[in-house]
């Protein structure tokens, strides 16, 4: 690199360009997604007319699927099952014109989940609007449906508190108290370095679990204070918060001193790395376990925005062995009750 270019200024410039590229990619994805949903709506409407009005019969779906896949071999989405989803999709929302603009705001995958896993129109409307507003991933949407969020929201005096608001400017609103890291494939015992490397190697799944608004900046990110280099385990940039997010990884139980260390890192990031237009940095400390009372006291005097969360990693092979070792129900082993 040209010695005339200050290293820190170049890093700031690179960070701005990366964020601009990510924002552009997101806008392009939104435009393509809207066109795809409109296309599927149109195909579904035509299938309805041919099957229900012209009485061509249901065999047209299988024939159309085979012909479309032959005509467009590199394009997915024309399976027989998906064509039936298109028909069902257009038929249902034809009766609810106020929801038609909303369906184009979310992915086709999420539309199919809402279409097939909810019953009433009111339930579909809730998940459509909330998914569009909060930009939920497939995993987040499925989790909220499994947790019956719509019913809990309807029965609560203040249902909005139940919804994870990913557009809020409060950093704590974007992070949960617990995370599932099964996708890392780690087995006990493992070190903090192993945990960090596994996350870096599985960033796609990490973003699905932690939120797609994150942009990866680096691992063991160096921050120089005086003559000493300090390293942040993982550093991200959050597009909604417009803030750097420091993540510290711990393989054991939460300790109060972790808060002081994180406050130091956040102050250092704000002084050395944060751009003028960005918000103060926020932190996430991931521990294997925590005592809520200790966390509450440790955080009571904290002046920085941070969240203490736990994670779970299940050894799938161990789980399978344990499941296989379970005794069969009496009626199955005895052949009768």
C-alpha cells in the first residue's frame, strides 16, 4: 500500500465502501424478490383459471412443472409442489386485497410458511405485517409461529413488547438472552478459540441466528491503546443501529469482570474506530451459562450498551445415541398394552 495513505483512514474508507455495497445488494434483492412474488402470483392465478374455471383438470400442474423445468433448467421454483403453492397463494389473497401489497415485501419462502402454517386470515395478516416490518429470517418466522406469537400478542395488554423489534435503535432490542449454536458442530470440551473459529467458518448460519443486519468486520480485531494491542473476539457492524458490535466469547459461566472488560473495548472502539456519523458501539457477551442476579448487579452501573446472553450447543450424535437408548413404550415391546 502507498505509504502516503494513512492506515487508519484507509480502514475507515474501506468500511464505508463495504457498507455502501451491502446496502446496494439489499435494495437489489428487494426488487428481485418483489418481481418473483408477482410472477408466482400471476402463475397461480392462471392455474386457478385453468383448473377451476376451464376445468382442465389437476394433471395440468404436473405437466406444466415438467415443461417449465425443461424450458428453464437453471431456474428453481417450478416444482409441482411449488406450483400448487402458487395456486393456493393467489386464491387466498384474492379475497384480501389489503394484504396484496404486503406479500411482495417478504420472501417467497416466508410467504409459503405463512400460507401453509397459519389458519385464519387474521393470523396470516399478523405474521405478514410483522415479518415485513421486522425483516424476519425464515428461521425467526418459523420460531415465532411455533411459539404462537400471534395468539400471545392478541391476548396481551401490551402485545408489542412480545415482538422482537429489529428496527429499534436500542441495541438490546436486537439481541436475545439465549442462542442456539448447534450449527457450529462443536463437541465438548472446546476452547474460546475453537468457538470463535467455528463462528467465522459458519457466518451464514450465524447471521441467520443473530440477525441479517450484521456485517462481519473481523476476528481478534486489534485495537491499539498506547503501546498495547487489545483484541476483540469478533467485531461486526449493525446496519440498522449504525454501530459497531463487539462480541466476546466465553466457554464457561458469566463473571462480573467481563462487563468491565467489555466497557473498555467499547470505549476504545468509539475512540479509535467509530466514524462521526455512527452511533456508540454496543457489546454482546456470549457465555455458556449465567446467574441472572449476578448479571443484574454487574450491569447496574454499566454506562455502555451491552447484552449478556447464553448459548447452547447440542452434540447431535450424542443426542441420537441417547434417543436410541431410550426404552420403547410398553405396548410396543410387549405387543400389547
